[in-house]
C-alpha cells in the first residue's frame, strides 16, 4: 500500500536465501495485488530482505513474474553435535535431532578416516525428529577422526560434522588357554607349551614377562618358565614330587610394562596319576646257622607310595624244606635237619604290596648250614 515491497525472495533453482532454505516453491506475483502462492507463504523480517534487495518500489516492478516462496516445512536441519573424546575400543552413542519433512528425510554417515572408524561401523537409528548415531571404532586403534551426518530430503542436503578423539588405552596382554595336563607319578619334568602370547594389541610394543605358581607346592614344588620377549610362544617345565599323586592348579601370569591393564592370568589343572611302586626290601646278609638249631631273622621292607601300601611276605620257589616266613611280620625261621647239614642254601623272599596292580620285590640271600658233631649213642 505504501509502495514498498515487504517480502520479496527472488531465488533461482540453484540459489539459497539463508541457512536452511532448501527448496523453491513457485508463485505468481502481481505488483498491484497480493502475492499468491501454492503453499504456505513465509514472511521474513524486512532486515534480511533489505540486505538482499534494499527498498524496492512497487512501481519499479512491472508485469507478472515468478517469485520463490519458501515453505517452512521444507527447511532441513541437524542439531549441533559436540566433539567427542573417549577411550579406544569404546562404542559411542550420540543423539541428535533433525527438522524438515521427516517422512522423506534420509541420513547418511561420513568418516574422514576409515582406518579408525569405517562407515559401515556408523549406524543411524530412529525415525521422526529424534535420531541416534552409534559409532563403533576399529579395535585397538587411537587418534582423531572427523565424522559427519548427511541429511537430505532428495533435493537439498545439509551436513553436521564433529571430531571423535580415541584416547590410547593399554590393552592387557594375552595368552592362549591351557587344557588339563596329566602326568605319571615319578615321571620327572613335563614340558607344557605356552602359545598366543602378545602385548594385547598390534600397536603396542612392550616388554613381556611370564611367571607361574602352584596351588600345591608339596605335590608340584617346581615350575620353570622359558620365555623371551616379545616371542609369541614359550615353555613351562613342571615336575611333581616323587611318590606323590593328586591334582593341583597352576597359574600362569603374563605381564607387560603398561601402567594399567598390564597383566593376564590363566589357570589349568595339573594331575599326577598314581603309579604303584614296588616295595623296597632291605639287604639280607648271608647267614651261617647250625643244623637242628632254630634260627630266625626278621626281614625289613617298606613301601614308597604315599600313602604306603600294606606289605605281605612270602617265600619264593625252591626254598629248603622247613623254612617258613610270617606273611605280616616278615619273620623268617628255619631249623635245619641233620640231613640238611652241612650245606649251602639260597633262599628267595618275596615282598608284595596291595596296590593296583600289585607290585612285588624279590630278594635272595645265602644260608650256610653247619654240621654239628653229635655225641655217640650207647
């Protein structure tokens, strides 16, 4: 009415009036009549209008021409996303909002460094105005990466970017599990392979040490470790005590020189299977006895198994007539006859335990029977 044009947005198909103006809606303008539009008319304050056009007199505009009238619902925007700083190997979930005709909006992630964050590890979830960006960095990597979310309605697009900083974290060292190990009693040293030894991550070059301990030092008193850092393999040498059997737990600890998360411990069972040990018989010295005189000797024997087995004594084949032995006490007695003297005899003694299966020890000793002069009989 006053000859001044209050809202004139002259926009070409590839032009933008201000941040967020994304699409052109065509309308007919008559310098005398009001503006007629196909959709909702957006009225801006006169300041930005004057910045573009200044004061435009209605008389300076003649004829009919097309003007761009912006639909408020067509403005597409992404809420700001702050920079993020997290430890490496951390999954980050970032909420954000979008505006515009949400039914036609699509979002696409971007990454400036796929070695830190691959695009396929950026998942955008949700619909409507509220969305969530879920970022999963590659394992055991650190550094800075610029990430972004691209929003488009099929015609125009906008991008929101932010920086993600992955702070290095010491990964604990690793070692492969060890299955149960079985050894025989009195077997001696057993070698056990250590495999899969690492500092925890490929980008961590650290000094590694290995130690081992036993839950039963009576059964397993000795564990030796052979390892050279940074090798991925090593060896344990385990020796159980003689004549003992049972089970113990061996713990193997791998340590790197990091200040945190610097050790890993694995455990495995070490079983010593019982092996029946034959009894031990004390040496029996040679004896000299007289005929027709009772002589006796008690044999000494013991069992090295723990717990010790019960022992039984017996005579071996070929024992002279009249020789006897007590099966429990081990007392051997003999009264040689007149006919048996003089003479030399070998006597075999057998000691048997009650283990499974039974074990026995045989020992042979010599006996000399002396002739005894008998007085004449009248």
